[in-house]
């Protein structure tokens, strides 16, 4: 009985560790896009703080989209 419970607990622990590592791997694969989104969010918050006109905000957002093309680093060499 105790051996069964011990094996179930160790199996559940291994499964949780596997899921955690797999999730971390998937997130690290999209690091450049995540950094880009964080930077754009910071810029948008700054523009709202400074109360920039709507057309200027749109131009700045379009610039970032064009400049970085959705990624912060060019990972395709």
C-alpha cells in the first residue's frame, strides 16, 4: 500500500517537473517577441502619461511595428 502511494507521488512530481520544464522551453523560444511586446507596452504607457496626440501615438506605434517587425532581435541569420 505505501509503495503504491509513494510511486504515485513520485510519478506526479515527475509529471509536474516535466510540464514546468516544457512550459519554460516554449516561453524561451519566443523571447524576442516577448521583449518586443514589453517594449511597445512601455512606450504606449509613456505616450499615455505624456498625453501625446492620437495621430502621433499611432505614428510611433507604426514605427515600432515597422522597425522591429514584431521581434526585438533578428534571430534569422
